[in-house]
């Protein structure tokens, strides 16, 4: 009984932490994007605008809840959660410390790769249930894009698994060696680009293309339901950065103690900033460019990298 | 120069609202008013209904020299995700049903800013045209009017700040429109002084008497 | 006017008995006035003689008649030409030139929309700017509408 209570409390704490992560992500993006465009970001809400996202969230919670007349109402209302829960559960397997992750299992790296992929189904259904042409188009594009970019991402993490000898994320972090940075550099590049595509971000944000589809698969969502979609996107960025910093860079380069923690946090923020940088620098890819990039560029690179990793690990 | 539509307590009570003139209200409701007012005012996401030249100034106001984002205003496409519709530009008879439809798609609570002379009264197209709707307030409840042809981005940001004052003064108490009438700092015409040479071109604002926002 | 162009104009003037060379007021190299019965023949002849681009179709309301104005350009002759054709104000009908120059398609719809000129043989004769249920033709001088407010000093 007590463990159930603990589980529920941990669940609440985790949800709040993930929401805070998304809040940080949104604020950081608006400041970084602003500075990159030679302007300030939010300035007036709290010091340096840190409370801006809080204001946005409170406002969105008390907005009117609109369900389109012809929409498939149960599916429509369920979809934000179907997209959020798998994406948030990815946080559970990230090795935050040496030898510890909130959910430590033997196949946790595979868990990290596979479970957020269920969000693709949620996006497809969200667009479809809105009974809106542009929503459906966005949903279909989201499903195609997410499924395509699963492959390079999985192959790049498989290179890690081959070198580490275990599919456990905690084990990968524990088995990190400094020369992985050199050998796995292409894998990291593939992982980074695929992660950007997996969270519908940056030059791969076709499913929510503003100038084209007017917000794609979440065009008919308002208020808190839309906010949950946004939380998925921003918490996905932070989760991908955390996992990349923990595994490809050994979580602070394997240095124990507070310096290692500082480096881990610094790497995470650096990767998040790079994802923001990439989004605000590049124009959007066309659907055919997107697909051909995944299948004809990233996947071969990841396969070659897997071969190299296998050869190196056998030496 | 932006000015709020004048509302007074007489017309408010005729419509069934009341105003808490003395600021009375229990601590839960006033705290809720404060939090919701602050958050709604701080994050007014704008739907840029820009049809003509004023749209250029609207876009310029969101760029780096003038920067909407520091006020919390973010231009989003998609009416369902926005709070305030900024009608920037001339609205023709053919465009009117489109604007109405988009306004109805916005989620409550929502406000409207009429930016530019064409949206206020038809502007330079008031005479001799067969196709222009003379003023957006003929079919939308406008909260803030921003005069200018086109108004400078600073004027638009001033209008956003005025709208924020209006939003912050609203109340969630049942049947009450505004918490304290005196909390909305209405801009009135400045007292005539000897003209300073470096005065910017912000003359006495023509405070447009408007219908109450319904 | 080059010699070829002058020769072309002269041959056209004598082929169509109602075609009159007029002063183009400097907007084009030449101007031809023609009656509406001969408009189609004149247009076919001009297209055959090298005037392959129709730049503009517009109209003017002179209160007792409506004047149609066509502006043509020829790359081979390096010349521009204005063709004017007057129509009676009560029932302005004229043949459509959309079969000769495809550019006439949308421009004749504009003249239909704003002046009420009917074009026989036009592939899609409906309004192009104004809503389909709009009453009246706004650029006519006698256009009345409750929403039209005339400037006081110009009435």
C-alpha cells in the first residue's frame, strides 16, 4: 500500500518536474531566439522574464475549451494525453547520476527509443479527430516523419549499445570511454538531427508548419489541450538533450562529483540551445526532402557508423 | 495614439454588470482576479488580421527594433490559440464574413484591437468607395482603437499596454465587469502647454467614444 | 512609327471601312477607332499581323456611351496600339476576344464586373472581384448604393 502511495507521489512530482522542464524550455527558447534576432525576449514578467511561461500556462488553463462540432469527441479529448504520456515517460530511463536512473532496467535504452514513438499515433489521431483538412494533413505528415526518423535514431543509439555491451542506459553511461567522442561523432550527429525531427522541431516542423498548415495537427485545440502538445515538444527537446549528454558524452565526461554534474547540466543546456539555434536558422524542409534526408542520408550514415562501432568494439 | 473605448458604470448597469467601486471583494476572489488578470494581460497572444499597410507596421512591431515579445505578445497564426485579434488594415465587404468567422473561432476570453484608420472608420476609404466597411466596430466589439495611417509600432505597443490595463482590471466575480473603475488608467487629452520643440508627433488623442464591448 | 508599322496601319485602315486612325494622346504608337460590328474582324487581323499580346482591356463611362479600350503590343513590329470601340450605354454588348488573346478572359470579366458590359462568347461570364450577389456596377457614373458616401466637396 505504501509503495502505491509512493508511486503516486513520485508520479505527481515527476509530472511537475516535467512541466517545469517544459517551462524552462519555452522561456529559454524565447530568450535565445530573441537574442539571436537582436532583440530581447520576454522581459516584463519576473526577472528576465522567467515568469512569462507561467503567465502563458495560467492563461491557457482558464481559456475556453472548444471542441469542434463535427470532431470525434472522445478521441479529440484523449489525444493530448496519448501524446504526452509516452513522451514524458522517456524521462524515467535517463541516467541522471552515475549508476542511477528513476527506472533502471536492462533494456532502458530501447525503452527510451521505443516508447515516445507512440506519440506518432497520438498526433495522427489528433489531426484526424479534429475533422479539419489541415489538421489531418498535419497528422499524416507527423506520422510519416516520426516513423521515418525512428530508424536513424535507433541505429545511432545501437552504435552506443554495441560499444557499451549493454542496452541499459545506466550501463552505457557507466561504460563510457573518452575515445567514444571521436568514434561516435557521426552517430551523435545522426542522433541529434533525428531527435530534432522526432519532436517536430526546427527545420522538420512540417506537421505544425505555421505558414502552411496554420498549426497542423493541433489547429483545432485551444487552451490547456494545446499547451499539453507544446509541453510534449519542449520536454522532448530537453529529454533528447539529457539522454545525449548522458550517453554520448558520458554524463559530464565521466568526471565524478559536482564538476561532473555541472558539466552534465552544461552539456544539456548546450544541446538544447543548439536545437533552438537550428530551428531559428534554417527554413523548413519540404516533405520529399525530409523523407529523402532520413532514408538516403541519415540511415546509411548510421549503418556505416554501426559497422565501425562493431569493428572497434571487437578490437 | 491609443485610446480605450469609454465605458461608464451607467451603461454597465444597464447591461446587468456592476462595478466594485470601492474595491470590495473577498480575498479569494480578489486574489483570483489579480492572478488571472496578471496572467491574461502578460501573455496576450495576438492573431494578426493584417490585410493592408498596417500589417507591415504590425509585423515591424514584432521584429527586433520594437519587439512585441518583451511584452509577452506573440503573434500566432490560428485563431484558436490567440487572445486578441489585431485588425490591421482595410476590411472590405468581401472580407467581412471571413473576419467574423475567424473571430468566432477564437476562444474566450478574447479582445479586439482596431489598428489604423481603416479599421477604425474606413480611413481614407471613407468617401467614394463601394466596397470598404467603414470601421471594424460595425461588426466586431472593439476594445482598443489605435489611430494612425499607419500607426507607428510604438503606438501599437502602447495600445497593447492599454489593453493590458483593461484586461487586468477585469474581474471573475459573478456579475461584475471590472474590479475597480479607477484602476484602468484612461488616457485623457493632455492639458495644453507651451509646445516644446522636441515634442514627438503625439498630438491630443482623439478619444473615440465607442459602444460598450458587448 | 516605323515603315512596316505605318504600312500595317494603312492596310488595316483601308480593309475595315469603319476603322479610323485617331490620335492616341501619346499613350501608344497609334490608335484605331472601330465600330463594334467590325471589332472581331479587326482583332483577328491584328493578331495575324503580329499584335500577339493584349495588355489591357478597360472601359470608360462617358454617360451617353461606354468606350471600350484595348491596348495591344507587337514585339515583331516594336509597336503598341490602342483600339477604341464605343458601345451604347443602355445595353452594352460586344463580342468577346478571349478566343484570340487568352489575356482577355480575366480582363473582360473585370469590365463585366465593374461596368456591366456583356461579352458574347466569353467562356466564363461571371463577376471576378465583387461578391456574386452584389447589385450594380460600381464604376458606372450612375452607380447608386446606400453604402457609398460621396465626398461632400466633390458632389
